[in-house]
C-alpha cells in the first residue's frame, strides 16, 4: 500500500494542522524538515522553481510505493506560469505545495489535489471534489474526493511503483575548460554544472570521474579517417569547416575528452545499472 512522507522545506508542519486530515487518506510514514538547495531558488524572481523542487524531493525516496509531499512557505512558479500553488509529477510520485498564499484549509485541499494527480486522477467536474480545478488558481471549496475519484484511487493504488532514490551516483566530468569566444554555444555551462553538483552534494554518495581522452580507434567508429586526421593536424578543410567552431589544439583536446567521458559514462551505466 502507498504511504506518504511529508517534507517541510521551510515550514513547521505541526503548526499547519494538516497531519490528521492527510493521515486519514494515506498513512504518514515519515515527517522530515530539509532545506532545499540554493539552485532551486530563482533570485531574479524571488521564487522557487517548483519543478526543481520536485527533482530534489524525489531524491529523498526510500521505498517504491512512497509518495513524497513537500510543503514550502515561499512563492513558487512552474514552467509557463508566473506563480503557482502546487505541482506534482505522477510518474515520479512527488508533489510540492506552496503555503505562501493559502490558509490552513486551502493547504490541505491543495495537498489532496496534487496527491490525486499522483494517483493518476484528472481534474473533476464535481465542484466539491478535491480534483475540481478553479479558474482563479486557488483551490475551490472542495471537501473530499467524489465517489468517482475515490473509485479511481482504489483502482490505481496497486499501480503505484516509483523509482527508488539513488544509493550512489557516478558523474563523469572534465576539468578542461575552453572558450569559443563570441559563439552561440556556451561551453562554460559544463564546468558550472560540475561546480553546482559538487557544492550542493545533491546525491549522498557521489563518485566523480575525470573524463579520459577518447582513443583514436574509438573515434573511428563514428567518424571518417580523413576527417579525424584533418582535426588532429588542425587543418582548415571543407570537412572541418562543417564543425562551425574554431580549430585549435585546446578545443580539439576539449572535445576528445568529452567523447572519452561519454564512453566512460556508458561503461559505468552498463556496470552499475541504469534506472
């Protein structure tokens, strides 16, 4: 049977008086308070990006039938919307609710609404159902799941089977940096991603692997010998001009390491398994 883990992202859940109503529908397995990582917050908008919060919440899962619900007393936004009060991912079994603009009853109703989506429920036409969606972006005066939605929850309970949290993660990166100058492709993002992952330690057990240079024989599996020789000798030819990037040793070493890192990541995935 599915259980519920409540995670307070910045709010004291006991003060909200939401535990009893939620526990009547789903057994509350655990209650935690975890500060979300800085990268989930958009300082320009002064809001949290709810989709990033969902990714973070998913990392807290311990059981495949565990639903994760995060509560945050700060404004959030979703893709395409300037503000939101909640978001869920039925596939991953996680949801987040912003208590920022809601009273206690509205928090409870929005929590049930997002949990309903995790149980694969769509929006409902019955105005007093938790799954009824109002136009003003706030929950309507819904009181309970209607009979149809209750039946669907009972039917879909057995289908819930989410991915477990990563016990460990292998990350392949390259410490080599390069600049294309005034180029549309921002290669600096690769080193920034590595820095953010390492500083925030989003995964409990992370192994970092420096990307090796790809072997010439491996590159031949994907490219013509003439093209690779042109790159190796840093020649400007019709073949290398199609790459649309400057041809110099620094840039070539950079991409050869990226190719080697991709190969290493593939080997690690085969060795450790892919979720």
